[in-house]
């Protein structure tokens, strides 16, 4: 019998967005001093529930109880004052202010005297906070503008840790972090548990949840399905609870075939830019070429160069017809597609509709005599909504109101709809549940069978090994190893070249 004190109790929590029922009478309890996982498919209500607890939005009905008392946070700051903090799934930093100002947002009074802000004291305190968590290489005085998505996530972790929460909510944060960042987050989680604090940890990674959580709660279609203790955790059981059906044990390719063709679709020659040092590669038709490494190895910048978002200081990217990539507009015309790791600021127009986002790269294909056909737009979106099972109110719904996973589906759909010949996927399954991951991998295999060329940048080693015909491992801006598809290639094989 678990005699730990209940810190949070949810009682019949419901929340709707128009006709969409995000949460339906959800009830469960979370105990003090535990790390509790929260899992479910995209649109299951995980983020909606956590944002209600964090004071970001309010439930339509039902009650929350914190330490046995009715808990009705007015906003984020009110939640923090009650000991509840959250690291959100998407970007949660503020532009045009410093690292230190982001960490202490809402707590400026601690550094103010006689109406003047002691910036030096704030920077010193921020430096100490970053050092305590093991976060290095970030200057507290620098503006966050231009910082990577991972660095911004680390700042959010530092900000949440500074509040010394009794309940910390973490929403899909590890998908934005490399190995070092994950180690920092896991260290904080363990420290909170050791100090009898509680963590509600949202992730799509079942193995990750099983490794770090004391129990796992499952939501499906906005409803509470059940919970498993540490002793009861089983991958197959969790998958069934999440999706309501069996999911194949192996998500990845089962064939041992290599690429389909020797024809080169895209080549990069002697690319130099920032960290990147003389990088050259070839991508063939009918090939899935995986690129892996630690987050700061330069692979994400390389993806942007290959699509024309970044112009290299030296070197060139050439297509099969001899033309060179100049910019994204030229890339789209040459039938390239690119899915960015950072969907909110680079992959999607958040304040535009699902229809506009999916149709944007495809307008020239949807036009009749220079005018875009609304009927063709609707048909195109309907096709990919059904194919990827995008959960949305209707095609006019703004992307900003979708769940994280459904946003990722839209970012994939816009390029799959373009029928490109070359796809550059940067972390294509970030924030996607296991059922949709399986569907995305099937789509990638189908694209390969159609002789399309796919370059997949990934921070997930099983994904790289399981899906790629060939893997290039990068470290410090250079390609350090190349591995053909083989049962002999393991995670340890790749790690040896990454670190």
C-alpha cells in the first residue's frame, strides 16, 4: 500500500475547444516524492491537462486539489506561488531580453532597489544557477535572440529549477535536447525526487518513461485510461493502452536492402559555415541517408544549408541536373522539401490555418490560370488530414491551437503533399506519439520505394539505425564515420564516433 501523501488530485477535469473535447472527466492522483509519467497519443489531452495545472488556461469543469486544498491558479505566476512550475513543450523564452532576465522573469523585484535594477547581481545569480545545473557555455548577459532551441530549453529548465517547485511539470522537453541536455534534466528530476518533490513528466518515449518514472498515467482521446506502477510497466501494455490497438514490436524497417539507385540526387561539396568544416556528402535516389551526432555537431545547420536557408561561407550544394541550391524558393521549385526541427518558428505559420500551412508550398500546383482553386486546396488538405490523422476542428483552425504532435503532422503534410523528389527531414518524429511514428516510418519507406531521396537528421540512435540505408556520424562540424545498413551497427558503434 502506498502511504505517500497526495500532492495533486484531479477530479472530473473537462476542457473543450469548440467541438473538440480535449479532456473528458479526467480524474487521478499524484503522490509526493514521485516522478509520474503522463503518456498518450497526440491529442490525448496531456498538454491540455498540464497547462491547466500550471495556470496557463482554465478547465471548463471539475476541480484540482493541491495538498488537499482546492487549487484554482489565476495564471502562471499564481501557480508558481503555490509551488507549481512548468517547462512547456514549445518555445517558452522571451526574445529581446537577456539570458538572466529570462531566468528571473517575474522575479525582478529580487534585484531591484530604489527603483533601479542591479543587472550585475542578476547576471551573477544567473551564472550561479546555470553552473549549479551543469549548464555551460551560456553568457547570462547575452540576448536570447539567435540562441538555439536547445539552449533556450536549458534556460527554461534553469528558470523552473530556480522557483524550487514542489510540483514540476515537464512537457516533451527531452525531444528538444541532446545527450548533455538530457543528462542535465534527468539530474534535476532525480534531485527533486530525492528532496521529496514531485515531477509530472510528459513524453512519447515509452522506454524513457519506464527508466525514470515511478508510475505512468495513460490518457487516450481526452480520457483517463489507467495507470501502471513501476512493477507493472510493460511496453506492449502501454502501447495498447495508448492507442487501443496492437502496435508492431518493431517500428523500423525490417529489410536489409541498401539504396535503390546509384544515381546521385544531391551532393554537397566542401561546405564550410560556422562550426562546419569542409563537409562533403552525396544523397542518392531511393536512399534514406541518416545523419547523427550530438546536438551541437553542426548537423542541423547542414540541413538548412542543403535546403538553401543558410548560404555557406564556402562550398556548394548541387542537384542532379547540375543546378546549385540558392535559396528555399529555388529549392521548392526544384522539388525539395524540408521539415525543420523547430516547428513553431521555422516549420509552420502558427497564426495561420492548417489549410494555409499545408497548401503554401503547393500553391503553384493548385492554381488554374493563375488563380488558386479553393476546391483543390480543400481536397489536398483533406487527403493528408486523413492520411496522417491530424486532429483539428476544421481546415480553418489556426495551427497555434493544435497539440504539439498535430503541429508536427502538419509540418510533415505540407511537404509530403508537394510530392518532392528530395526530402530533408530534421528530427521528423520529434513530439510524435508511437502510433504516428509508425505511420511516418511507413511513409518514409514508401517514399524510398518510389525512388525518392531522403536525408534524415536525427538525435535518436534507434531511429538512425532502424531507418537508414547509410548513416553519417558528425562531431565538431565534421563527418567522423560512415556506416552502411547492417545488423552489426549498434548504438555503441555510433556513440564511439559522436563523443
